[in-house]
């Protein structure tokens, strides 16, 4: 995997990687039967829709110990991996270039994007999950 030359201390660093992403491979982490869904982002507005859905509100410094729900493998035009990002609980993203997780600006938007692209599991799981993670994220952001 190529490491980005972009400063990763900022929440916007992921958006810089997404600007160069042409395909994204989605993998349900906890699914009984794992399947990969590859989404081509070269269509009109597709990349921008994903960038908006993955917009980060802040780096809160929190981290979850679970494996995550969906792995996003961000790929360039040659399908070489640019980055791997994990969605946790429908509200945070984990990326190896950040310290801790980032809180999504709108987790529902990313869940809706996933659902539209054939990965509805996290949306169901998020509805079933205790809202304690949302509360923790809000408390950290408002502290």
C-alpha cells in the first residue's frame, strides 16, 4: 500500500485521498459470508457523493476495540490500494494515518450510501446498536 504524502494530522486528510480514489472495495467485516462489492467512482458525481458521506466532523481521539463493520479499500485507477478505512458503529472511521477514530459529520449519510451500493448490513446493525457510542462521541466533541 502506498502511504500518502499528505499531512494526516488533520481530519481533511482522508478527503485528499478520496479525491484520488477511482474505485472502492467494500467488505463487510463481521458478515457470516464475506463478499466484496467494488464501486466504480468514475461516474458523474459518484466520487463527490462518497466524499460527502465520508466527511469527518473531528478527530476525537477515541478508539473502539471492535473490528469495525465495513472496510473501505480506496483504490486508484490501476486498482492499487491508496488507503484502508474502517467504519465503526455507523458514526466513526478508523484509518491507520490518524491517532484514534474520527467522528463522521453525518453517519447516516454514509450508511445510506452503503445501502445504495449493496451493503445494507451496517444500517441494520446501527439501528440495533445501543446509542452509547453516539453519546460518547458527542461528549468528547463538546468537552
